[in-house]
C-alpha cells in the first residue's frame, strides 16, 4: 500500500510537470493573487468565474487550474491587511493586528517577507499533511458529529479572553454582541424573523464581508484621515533587506510556524469550522504559548503575522480531506471544487483513495506548486508594495475606500451591504476609540451560526447525553480552563516588591468617562435584545436569551469593576486582569490591548471630531451618489471629489488616478464578474438613459 502511494505520488508529479498544466496552474495563481488583493472578493468569486472554463479540460488540468487560484487567495490578501489594515478576505483579519502596526513602523517589507514565507511553508506543509493523512483521517472523520463540532466552536469562542488583552470582560461582551448579530434572520427551526427590522435584506442573516470590512477597514482609514499622516513616515520604510529579515523571522520561529500550520490543516479538515475562524485560533495559540507577548502582540510583533499566515495557507490542504474522502466540502470554495469533480466524472469517496489516487495526489502537487509560485510572485513585488506606505493619505484614502465600497457590495449584492458597511464602520471606529477589542466581535459573529446549528442538532438528537461524549468533555475542560485561568490568576495575584499595592475598592470618580458611557450603551443593547426575544418561541429565543444574559452579566461586571475597583499596581491584576504580575513597573492591565491602536498625538478633541465628521460625511456622499446614479458612477464622483477637494490634489493628479481606477473597476466588476447592480433613483426617473455607456450601470 505504501509503495503504491509513493508510486501514485510520483505519477501525479509527472502529470503535473506537463508545461500546459503548469501554465494553467500559474494562470490560476495570478488570478487568485489579484482577487485576494481586492477586499470583498476571494476564492469563491474566482472559482465561480473559472469553473465554466474547465468543462473541456482534462481532470488533471482543470483541478490544477482551480486549485492554483484557491491556494493563493490567502497569500495575496496579506497585502491590503498589512498596508491598510483592510482584510483582503475575512481569513486575513488576524494578520491585521500585527501586520498593519509593522507597516506603520516602516516594516511593511519585513511583514511581507514573514507573511509570504510563512504562507508558502504553511501551504506546502498542509499539502504534505494532506498527502499522508487522507487514508488515516478517514475513520477519524466518521466519528466527528455535531456535539464535537459544537465543542470546537465553543473552544474558538474561549479565545476572546486572550484576544482582549488586559480587558477580557470587554472581549467577552464584544463576543456576545457578535453572537447576537449572528442570530439575525429567519430562524431555521421555527421560522421566526429575528432582528430583521422588516427588511428582506436581513432574512438570510447579515453577510460577513460588509461586517468585517466595516469593523476593520473603515476605522483604519478614518484614523489616517484624521491624523493626516501616511501609513509610515518619510524615510521610515526600511531597505530591501527588510524582506530577508522577515524570512529569517520565520525560520527563527520555525516551531511556532509548524504548530500553527498543524492547527490550520487540522481544523481545515473539519467541515463547518470555516476559514474565518482558523487564523484567530492560531493567533490565540501563539498569544498563549509564546513568551513575552503581553506587551508586543497587537503592536507589530512578527510572530502574530507568522501564526496567522501559516495557518491560513495550511488550511487549504486540510479542507480537501473531507471533500476527497467523503464528498463533504470543508468550505464554500471546496463545494465548487467538488462540483469540478462531478463535472469530470470523479466521485469523492473510497475511489479517490484507490482507483483515482493519482488525481488525489495531483491536488496535493497543485497546492504545493501554487504556494511556491504565488509566494515567489509576491516576493518579487513586495518591496514596491511596501512603498505604498509613503503615499499621501489624500490619495490613498479615496482609492482604498472606493475598492472597499464595491468589495462590500459583494456580500449579497444588495443596498443593505452598503448600509451594513457604514453602520459597522462607525461602530468599529467608536469601539477603537473606547479601547473595546474588535476581534472578539467578529469571532463571535462568525461562530454564532455554527454554535446555534450544532447546539440544536445535539440537543434534538442526544438530549443532554452529548455532554458526556469524551471529545466534548475534554474540549470543554480545556475551554473552561482557558477562560477562567487569566481572570482567577489576576484576581488572586498578590502584589510583590516595594511600592506595590493590591486592588483597592471604592468609587473611582475618574471612571465616569466616555468609555463608561459606551459600556452603558452596550448594557442597554443586551437588555433590549432580552426584552424583544422573550416573546419568541423556545427554539428561536434559546440562543438570543442565553447570549443576552451572558452579555448582560459581563457588562454589569465590567461597569462595576470600572467604577469601584482600582486595579493593583502590577501587570494584569484585579477583576479585569489576565496576566501574572511583572517584576518591573509594566502598563496597567486595562492598557494591554490586542487591537490596532492609533496615536492622535496632541490633536484637540474638537479637531478630532471635526475631521471624523468630514470623513464620515464623504462616506455618506459616496452612498448618496451611488443611490442616485449607481455604484460605479458614484465611485467615480467620490474619487474626483475626495482627491480634488479633501486631498487638495491638482486636476491632473485627480483625473490620472480616478479615470484608470474607474476603468479597471468597470471591466472587472461589470464586464468580467457581471455584477447585477441595484436600482437607483436616477435610473428610475430617466429609464431612457439606460442605453448610454455611462448610465447602463444605473
């Protein structure tokens, strides 16, 4: 059997060595890299676009073409994540936490070097695990059911205590907000409409793309627009050797890379976990397991980039396991790969491990080759891309925002996507100013639907018996330990050394501040959700009520601690604590904050709010223009207006940027992707203008 596997692997390598197949693989890689850079697009869009072109290809070439695209989307999505703090795909959200601060310090090249190296090694490692694990994992996968999947999801949620730094209570409350938002839509068990506000857009729930772009993209561009600074200061961008430094960082942290790649490929093989969660789990693992992370993660620690990117690429190999072995796609993109199997007469299951083992190893080689080619291309342009950090914000902001707006529209291709982008963009900016961590919110949102689905199936099928399943008990024990350990350790920690003092109890007048007011707003949110959901049927209100009461508890605890508990003068001590006391005078517990932070310097509060109002006013202008004349025409008007009047650029510069940008967007979204644009006010009033080139987009 072993000799047969090696022989088939060699045969598959020979098949893949054909120049035509390598050419199609490389073409798929290039398309995947382009789609990964553009926020809102991704593997799903690309595979949908390419699938019809594979009908006349042989199975080996077709699968190489598709896997070339799918394997590298999560490589190039690093570029906007590092340069702008904008997730190219949802799977790169964790990369932002340390990649973007590195760019702000002029280390974009180093971040790229580390990210691309970790991506290619993680991708090859995932392909290697796929090659050796398909026969082994088949019996294991058959024993994973809804209770086990639920326990994995709950474990993922436990990471909010880690991703929240010194304020785990804020993180837990933020995760509850994400879970609550995830329950919006038509309840599958009872048909109850939850939080739809009489809008058809929300019947199927809120798409993750506009929420993720709103939480991360809009606030980061807002901070640059308010401070009116480049991503990195002039002269701060390091030399070409910074890429090499990033590569060295990867090999210096080789054990971390292998651990996170193993996490990525293992969880990628579990159907239903989803690519949106894996990078957070790997990031949380690095945060817990590596030394000296409390004050460096979230501020430009290259280990955070390595953890996220290695797991991201490794998951592609893992996601192929259930697709090949059982015909159960491990992700939405894998569902399209499964469609390609069926188109070419391949039936997933035992035959893929026996009769068609050469095809299976063709997939393995495709993933490995694609990662090498993709990383190589990214390395070639990394130094040039790093210089984007020096572009004036008056030019950078409108270009990135224009792409973000159109990318967010890919969520469900309805006006609601733009509403969601603006609402969560403003909410994300407020959370950032109040030092409420945003990663727990998106983690809660991504896992919310999975938790509800697996909980319902587990209870309906097993009653309470599922709680006694061995895997469930082990994972829940690890989860409970991970949540309680930081809080209890901080609570029972005793101050040491001269000048140290323990936690003091009593009213703190300085706690009456905007942060406290925001906490009361969150409290009101949970109270309102509890009141509204109390009248629903049991199946519909089970999760909203559980989440609402949990969020209420965490928020009340947070408010009381903020108002009446003065933290100990040691690191991460008190009710809001999470880390053990340090020997030197470290920052206060609540100052350890794992999210991107912006330094407004000496800017007066009035100036900050005035510039913020102007920034969000331009966003509303984009929305208004799009509603009147169409999204692409509105994008052109926004680019011209922002560049000329806010960026103070000359007409030559304005048109030199706006016109090519609009032409590129027109051909990509209108001609190639054939996006069905929504109705507009102007198009309804003057339908006869639809025949013109400009207004055919209305």
